[in-house]
C-alpha cells in the first residue's frame, strides 16, 4: 500500500484569465457570497442534525424556518438549504401544506436499514480492497485514494481518544465518517451516494446504542481496514458484513432489554 502519510503535490498556479478587474471583483464577490451561504447551511445543518439525533427535536416535531433561524442565529436561507439536505438523509420529512418535520424514529425500519448496510457496505469494502491492491502494485496510483486512507488513520486515532475519555456522544459522528471514508476508498460514486441517503438514520440508530456497542465496534474498524490494505477482497467483505451484523445484534439486544 502506498504511504498514506504522503502529502498531495502543490496545485499549479491559476492561469491569467482575460477579464477586467471590475468583472473579476464582481465574480469574486459572487463566489464569496455563494461559498458563505453554503458554509452557513452546512454548519447549521450539522447542528440541527445533532439535535435531531440527540432528541432536542423529537420525531414528528415541527421544524419551522423562522423559529430555527432564531434558535441557530442565522437567516432563513441556510435553514432552508439545511432542511433540504437533512430530508435527503431521511432525518426530515416535508409535506404539502404542513412544512418540515422530524422524520419518525429509525427504530421503525431498523431491520431494513441493517440489511441494506450488510449488502452495501460489504460491497464497498470489497471494492476498496481491490483498489488498495491496485495502489500497492502501481496499477492505478491515485493521490485522492492516499489522502482518504490517511484520513482513516486520523479518524481511528480520534475514536481511540473519544473512547478513552468515555465521550461516547462524539463517537457516532466518527463512526459515520469511517464508513463514509471506506465507501470513498471504493471509488464508487454510487456506493457513496447510496450510503449518504441512509447515513442520517444509521447515525441515529448508532447513537441509541453507542455506550453499549461503541467500545466493542471501534476496534473492529481496524480489522476492516487491515483486510482492505492487504487487498483481500473476500475477507474485507466478510469482516465488514460481520461488523454490521454485530451492530445489528447488539442493537436488537439493547431494545429487548428496554422496559416495556
């Protein structure tokens, strides 16, 4: 496997575009405004997402743009963009004449979500292992792949710290980041897109059982990435599938232990 600690080469300097200073300034201001709006929606989206997962906004609760804008101290535009993004993740539902509301708890379709994950994520791990082998033998060197692989090391290290400090509320986000990174290692836009569609509910389910499953699940990530690094496609798929099955079994055991 190529050294994941290597840094990407410096980007080449931009070419001198034929544009007047005034036009350049207007274009720059437009890009800056657009970037600021996107950044604001991403930031507030992460906050709303966290508050849905932790129960601040309960399932079925109304999500009114004006109230959210006041609560999160932003304008209604980034709120609207954030709600669209969260709807794509399955955390928010939008209904005609009713506006937006928090989606029903993922408990209702937990079994389906786990079955989808077993199939999807086993496939992503298998493809990631195939690409790892290509990186090792120099068939298709890919700087982007190396950067993602380095990020996985950082995610795993961060998770070790969080577990050591028993900050389990932070583990759900890191867990989803790991699984996304593996999907990105696969190089399949379809795999990444499919995982993104259910990522919100995956994180929601994980957070419900994180204190029980988190410390057990985290070391399993190293087994997954070891199989990927070794280019062992079948083993990578099997280890990932076992990992998700254990999470499923732990979740349903937790649910069975809850008082009626």
